[in-house]
């Protein structure tokens, strides 16, 4: 994963707080819950979603690396970057993943 767990957690917290501030987050607090408990749970769900999304993208990157490794010649520099991006878009589209 390209981001540390701490960075992903901070992104999830900021995303939650910004969505809440803009009124785009609708939820009900349980009457038996302690103050802040609901926020922690929602942030955890966002964190889990972000980590899963990053994991799926890493899997796509690994598949693209295998495709590039199967080429009969070494590909370097700009050509490799262009082919990587092209294959990544193709693999992502086939898997229903939006980049």
C-alpha cells in the first residue's frame, strides 16, 4: 500500500468531518452510545473502505506488471509509463474498477 495506516486514518477522519460539515452525512446516533462513539465507528468504516480500494488498485498494478513482464523485450522510460497506464486502464475497466 502506498500510504501508511496513519495517513489513511487521517484521510478518513478529514473526509468524515468535511462530509458532516457540509451536511452530506446522514445518520442516527444510538441512544445508548457514548459521545463520539458513532463518529469513531463511521471513521473506521471509511478507513476500511479506503484500505480495500487501495488494495484493489495494488492488485491491478501487480497484474499490469505481469503483463509488462511478458513482453519479449525490455521496456523502459516513457514507453513503459505509457504502456503501464494503458494496460492499467484496460485491466481496471475489465474488473469494473474506476480509476
